[in-house]
C-alpha cells in the first residue's frame, strides 16, 4: 500500500482536470442559473473518452477501472456536480445490465449505447417507495411472451433525455406472489411518457423528472436476470454506485475548500487577512483533513468494487462508509466555506453557495444517509 496513483490514473486525473477547467467551470454558473441541461458538454465528454466509462471494452466502452472512474468524477464534480450527475447517471442505470444481464443482452444494448453516446435512466423510486424500494407498485403483467408495464416513477435523473430506461417493476404472472424484476425499456416504446420536471435546490442543470409507463409492452428478452431478482439487483447496483457519489462529494468539497483558502488570504478585516485568525485556520485545517479522509474511503470502496468482478466479494459496508462520510463531509465543508466568505458567501457572486446546494442532495440520493447507517449497522452486527 503506497498510496500512489499509477501513471495511467495520474493521466486520467490530468485529462479530467483540463477538460473541467476548459469546458465546465466557465459555464457552471450559467447552467445552474438557467437550469440548462449540459448536452453540449456531455457530447464533448463522449468525444474525448470521458463518457460511459464503466462499460467494458468488449462491449465498445472505455472499460475504465472503478478507482480511475472515481478520480475522474471527483475532477468533473469539482467543476459542476450537476454535469457530473448527468454523466454518472449512465453508470447507475447500466449496472443492473452489467451485473445481471445475459451475454446476449449485453451484446444487444451496450455497443449501441456506446456508439450512440446515449443517456440511460435508472427508474426505481416511486411516489410511495423511496427508501423502501421493496414497496414499488409498478407492475409488469405477463402477456404471452411479453410484459405489459404500468406504473409511475419519480425523481428520475436524465429521464427526458434518456434513450433507454432501466425500470424496476413487480412481475405479475398470475401466481400469488409478485416478483420484483428489472427491465430495459427503450424510450420510443408506445406508452413511455416523461412527466413533470422537478425544480431543484441544487444540481440544477441536471434533469430530474417523473416517468410514466402506460401499458408499455416489452419482450421477454428485455427482462434482466430472472423475475424475483429485482431487489437484489437494485441493492447490488447501489453498492456499485455509492463510491461514485462519494467521489462527486469529494470533488464539490475540494472546490469549496480551494475557494475558501484563496478568499481567506485576500479578505482583510481588522487590518490583516482573515486567514491570520486561528478560528479561520482551524476551519481550513478541518476541511483539508476531512476531504483527505473521505477521498481515501472513496478510493478503498472503489478498489473493492474493482475486485468484485473477480472475487464476487460483497463490499456494501465500505460502499456505505464512502457514501456516508464523503457526503456528510461535503455538507460540513461547503457550509464552512460559506461561513469563511461571510455575507458574500450567501450571495450568487461566488460559487460557494452553489457548492452548498449541490452537496445537500448527496446526503439523500442513492440511499439517504440514514439508510447508509442502517446498511453499516446490519453489516457490523452480522460480522
Ligand atoms: C436530484 C435527485 C435525483 C434522483 N435520481 C434518482 C434516479 O435517477 N433514480 C431513482 O430511482 N431515484 C432517484 N432519486 C430518488 C432518491 O433516491 C430518493 O429521493 C431517496 O432514495 C429517498 O427517498 P424519498 O425521497 O422517498 O424519501 P423517504 O424514503 O420518504 O425518506 C424520508 C426521510 O425518512 C428517512 N427514513 C426513511 N426510512 C427510514 C428508516 N427505516 N429509518 C430511518 N430513517 C428513515 C429518510 O432517511 C429521509 O430522511 C433522486 C432524487 C433526487 C432528489
């Protein structure tokens, strides 16, 4: 364990940082103000090889390892967490297929998605089933060789821009028990409707919308894995995705911390820069320490995620550690950054208020931090 990135990881970091400085930071405020979806940036990310990173090479993707993925997404989120969320949404949506799909299904969808550079959405949450994913009411009724899907999903990232949706539903095959399952659903199937767009506190350039499925007919070939495996695949997907939410949070916190250090050296009160006060120095010291600690929890979870494909060893606890600590850390760090900026921090003149807004949701999505604590406790108590 030498805590050194490989030369390949260093070059990913450099490339992602340069892209972020050039393409994202100059427009991040504007995208946020206008709630503008970053289509042009996502297209450029695809052109330079920073999109669909988690799709293996054999299916036409870059096949980037999980640690490199986290390093890259920390950099993108340092520029704008909204942009990072749009791009990262594809990884979340494709894990069910990667984890539970047959070879034919992967061959059928993944090369197309890479070729088109298309967006995919992950449709799990429903109005009455958020933390309690097992409570979903969307039904997939067996109809000969097909399934008819009916139900409403909410808070779906990339919903109105996605060409494919990964949809969780309970299979009704006429037997007593409804079996949770997951389907790939093409957006152009009749009955796939995009509903209302949410107006959000943060991640304002990302799309979060309702999805309605009205008698949507999908063939048997679009059922991923078996009926009954839906919740297991959802939970495994979230384990895969949580290190990335940690990475995004480290990126937001890093941006807030850098802004706070710079400002504290420039802002003069009582005849000297505010960074000369121990009260400010201690805030900066805590920020730097916590960012570093979160970054290593993210790296650890990412390495275990990489190993999972070889040894199939569960890493739920470490994924939850990374998500929980990094997202709570980002909330603390961005709040302190606003404090260091004083009244100016509360205005839109500086980006620290955006970092604080973008951090809040990280404690909620992909399993709230109460749910992360439940996952960690369940793991500890069964060890
Ligand atoms: C911007 C954004 C993007 C999103 N993207 C997606 C997406 O792409 N796909 C998708 O499927 N979903 C998405 N979501 C939904 C997100 O995952 C849910 O909002 C989240 O899981 C929480 O569900 P809920 O909002 O229904 O809250 P609830 O489950 O109603 O929870 C409310 C509160 O109660 C707490 N709580 C609930 N149960 C317990 C318990 N047993 N013990 C202790 N506390 C508990 C929670 O921690 C929370 O504080 C997104 C949400 C947002 C806001």
